[in-house]
């Protein structure tokens, strides 16, 4: 299983991305957290913003499609997109994910 993160400016945008990822079959679960406070540089200047973080859970065969879809619909010009491989996933959860993945 893979996990990926992105952030958006509003709960409404987060809900749209989460629902779209599930409806399209790109992810088996999307969790929404926040607000979180992000500090970063944008166009050379320091920024601070309240954002909503999404965590996507998906199977490796969906990675390319999910990433392409996310970049096409994400409201940010440069969205955060960090993907990591889960070192261990409980067998019952992984079985559930496989049974509910729309390939």
C-alpha cells in the first residue's frame, strides 16, 4: 500500500478531492485533517497559511493514475504531492483495500 499527502486551502476543496479520488477508484481511503499551519517560501517570500491536509491510501497499480488525476484537478499551481510506501499494513486492512480497489 502507498500513502500520499497533499494540502488545499479549504475544507470544500478537500472534500471534492477526497470524494473524486474515491469515486474514480484511484484511492481506497482519503482522510482529511486540519487545519494545519504551513510555513514555506512562495515566489521568494516566506509564507504562512492555514491548510487542510489530505492523506490518500491506495494500491501501487493506481499510483500513476492518481497522481495524474490529482495534478489535473488540484486548485494549487504547485501542489504538495509526497508518496511513501507503507512498511507494513495489517492483513485485514490490506485485504479490505484490495477488495475495494476499483482497477
